[in-house]
C-alpha cells in the first residue's frame, strides 16, 4: 500500500508539474519564475512581488509632497518615510547606531565633494540630519565595527591622493568637523579628536566593507577594466594582533585593530593558471609588500591580482559567521551599455580562525548572474533570519533594449541543496518611480523586518530615506 501511495503521489506531482508548465506555455524558465512568485510568501516573507519595473517618473512637486511615491513595493510591504528634505541629496551606505537591535540613528555617507557634508547622522525618530564631517570626497562605504566605532571610506580612486578610510568613535558627540584630505587630519567643530585616518587599510576606491569581530576586514576597489588592464581587485586586512571577538567596545581609537599596521593581501583566483579568464573558483591571498599608506591599486597590477568589473558593495553572510565561517557576498556592476549585465559573487575564506591566520583557501562563486531585468547590481544587504539577499540595481534607466525603466530591488534566496551553487531564485520586491534616482545603502535591522534604504539623487533634490516593512 505504501509503495502504491508513493507511486500515486509521484504521478500526481508529475501531472501537476506538466499542467503548470502547460499553463506557462513551453517556457520552463517562466514556469520556474512564476513558482517563485506564487510561493513568495513562504520563500521570501513577501506577497505579491512585482512583475516589471516601473516606467513612471514623478515630478519634483510630487516627490516633495509625498516621498513614498518615489517607490512601489510588493503588495505585502509598506513604506514609511524616515527622512526627506533634511539630509544631503546623495546619501549612500549607512550603519545603525548604537546597534542593529535597537537603532536610534543612521550614520550615513553622502557621496559628494569636499565642500559638502561627507558623513552625517540621521535621527530615526525625527528624520533630522546633522553633519559629522565635511571634507571627504565621494564618501560611500560606512560600517559599525564590532568594537563600537564607525568605519567610513571614500570612493575616490587610487594613488597618493586616492580614497582612504577613516575611523570614528563617539559619533553622537562629533559634529561639524572638517577633514584635510592632504594631511588626513581633522579639525574644528566638536570632537575632532574622535576621528583618525586609517593608513593601515591603504588607498583605493572604497565601496564595500566586510568586518569581522577579530578585526579581519575585506574590501574591494571600484575600478572598471580598460585598455587591457584588469578591473578592481578584492583585498584582505589581518590585524597585527587579532582582536578577541568577545571583548567589549574600545574606549579609545588606539585600541582599534586598525591602529597599527597589520598584513594586507590581495585576491588572486586560480593556481598556476591565474590571469584573464580565471575569476571564479579557488585562489590565494597574495601578500602586499609593507608600506606606509600603500597604493593598493598599483599593487594589484604589480602582483597580477584578479580583476573584476567595478566591485561594489559587499555584506557579511551572518549565517556563515554564526557557524564560525567567513563568507561575504557583493556585486561586480558590469556595463549595461555593452550588455555586460553584472553579477553578484560570494567569497568564502575558511573558518574565522583560519582567515586570521591566512591559512584557508579562498573561493569565489557566482551567486546571481545579471540580466536585462537585473542589471548593474550595486548594493547588497543580508537579511537576518531568512538569510536572503536584497540586491540593489543601479542601471541605465532608458536604453535602446528596454526603453524607460526604473531601478529595482531584488530579493534573492540563498543557495539550497541543488548542485548549481547559485541563488535558488530572485523576485522583484521594489521599483522606483523616478528615472533620475537609484536605490542605495539598504540595510536590515537585527530583526530582518525593517529595511532602511536611501533613494539617492532623486528628483526632489534632497536626501530621502525609507523604511520598508511587512517582511514575514
């Protein structure tokens, strides 16, 4: 009887599958995508994902009257305006303060020039914005460190005047400070002594930061290939003395793992067959020669590190971290004008202890392949609880291939037990209604149910931060 029941169940499953495929025509890919949408509540905690990008572009007056109109989200999600009209217009990445469990402020980068606010704090209760630092150029990545500071950096190229990173302690009592980029020193305002340039991490065009509690830090160089030269490389910093992950917050910047020079490494995919054409699979961390304030972009060329097409934001896989392993995922944006749609990759580096000892074999795997629908991915955000990833699109919004179409938010499943080592599927959960804007810096709180995201350089002319809720 049990065997007969099993056979009947298999038959009925086959009939249901055939019926589903028939309903979707003969395109099995469309059938799979429809299954993701139909089961989105279970898979993503979201009902009613969006079938297409918006083609709308609202007016400045409409955006100012109700900033929620800048975005359309999946049916079960809701949008609340956190800040609009108070913050500078090019807000990019942000970090929670004092922490992701009970956030009261966002510490955010503003991606403009030296005369504009560089780092700001935004009160989540009132939306008020206060400038912490002016003088940065293209402030982009920002993270709260496990030891209670803020690390932020510049997407400003390589060389002796290139982008660098800075560390801040006590962001609530640091206001109106000015950075001198030539000297890397801070002055004026209140709390200038709470800031310092971190030469230990070198110079390049900083975008993504993955920071572990022992101080091991990963980051990429946002550089496109050109003239036969490779694109941006990925790097790793290992402190001279790895920090005790169980230690509490530091009381001074001198206690930070970045306070003294550690060891820097660059990623080279492949073994003896490294070079153009080898960008996935296993590789090695190649030691960067010690130097004060090193130009990592120059070292990438000299050491034949693997180049990627404009490495963008990266985020830590917190599920892997909880299991004692290092894994982080991020985007290589590609070039939509040449139908190179970009990709999301994930990089593993053994256990947390092996990463600090640099004894693991790093491995790069493609997680999401870009497409005309998901083109030029930029920011990436890990969702606590579900382990899904929110991929932010930063594509051209009017192309010969697609015509006018807005940038989207995609919700991507982790890889399951199937053999392809890639996401088990993505659905569109948000689209903008402003062809001049892009989603940037989205970040989940610790519950995985509040997603704070910026609508950068939008038509209103002012910074806009939204809180997207309704995630199950």
